[in-house]
C-alpha cells in the first residue's frame, strides 16, 4: 500500500501579500514573475500538477516556491545567494598554515618527493600534498588552483620556481652562449 502525501498549497494570503504578488506579475524580473504566478495559482486552489500544466515549471520547483513562501512570506520573492551556508564548500579546505605548506612544496622539485618529473602540475601538487599529510584526501585541481591563488601566486609563477640541478641552468634558460 502506497501512502501519498497530501498535496501542498500556499497558505491563505493576506490582502497585502495578494497585492504584492499581483504586482509581481508585471515585474521585469523573470524570477519574481515565476514565483508570483505559482503562488497566485496555488492560492486559487490549483495543485502542483495543474500549475505545471499551466506554466510548464518543474514540479519540484513549484514545491520549493510554495514551501519558501509558507516559511518566509513575500521575502520569498527576492532572489537569495546560491552559495552554501555550511559544509565543506563554505570554508576553504586549505587554511593559512596548510597553504603555506603548499608554498613550501612548490619551492622544491617534485623529484624531492620521489616523482619522475621536475615540473609541478596541479594534479601532482594535489597528490604530493595528500602524501605529505597537508590534506586528508586528494583535492581536485580547482581547489589547489584556488589555494595557490590565495597565496598571491599565479600557477605560471609557481611552475617557474623549479630550478634544474644543472650548474649551467640559469645561463641556458636566459639564452646565454655556452
């Protein structure tokens, strides 16, 4: 036996809320227009499937609008930030000390960490940072790029720090004669 949840509708509107929603139908912002259409249709007694048929909005979007209005009132007509408020994305994965650890890694050759190359890549830096215990898991390259940027470095600058053990490296790099 399948138990279905009762259909969701907007709570009864006050006269001020109804006026604000009707004004929203003339808004130049699509966000406000869409929400006003959904809320007024629900206030008329239309169900989520009926609103979907009338306007073509996704059922989950309609439910989210109805829940937001029931929770916030007309404040639900204004767009809010999409940025996460909690969780790992809200705070930098690499704090100041760990970012300085990245700088320390970049000042050395990857060969010092047993790698076959003398040039850092973002993926290689993420791998070595994890191996050295700077990060609990291997980070994606965008996270590493952001951390390097927070150090005030560009990725090109970080790669240029690598020096060859060849005594004539500086002369060869600058294009000097042999």
